[in-house]
């Protein structure tokens, strides 16, 4: 079961580069589908958001820490991100936890809270 997630989010497409943006988007979705089919990630989701001034969309890749580390080092993944960085604003890649990863991480957070004086 996936315990980690990589979130790739982006803002507005750079004006005048929309066509290439669609090409990179489609290539990315195809690549992530291949990764899932090959068992290199557990799953992925694509979210397209309503206009909001912050984030136009994101892709969530789910897998183990080892799986996602390997994908992040994969040359094709890196090339797609470089292409994306040239056609969208605010491209971000964030690692996080899901499912059992949350269960493992929350006790660390709870322990840290115990060391911080609480205000009444």
C-alpha cells in the first residue's frame, strides 16, 4: 500500500505556450499511466481546478518511498518537469505522506507538540 505521495502542482499556463502545454500534459499523463502499469507507482490522480489565482491543477503520484525516489531520479520524469517549468507558472513538487505514512508521521508531530508550551 502506498504510504508516500509526490504532488506536482502548477499555476497559470504561460500565454502563447498553451499548445505545448497540452502536449506536455498529455505526455505526463501517459508516462504516469505507464509507471502505474509497470508497478513503478501504485496510482496517480490528475486534478484540474477552477480558476482561483493560486493553483490551476496538480498530479498526485502515490507509492512507496523507494518507488517515488526512483521515479524522481528517472530521466523521463526530469525532462517532463523541465518542459513543464517552461510553460507554466508556479510549478512545484512536494513530497508528503498518505495512508499508513500519516499514521507513522502523526506520532512525531504529537511528540513535538508536547515540547511546545501551550497557550490557554
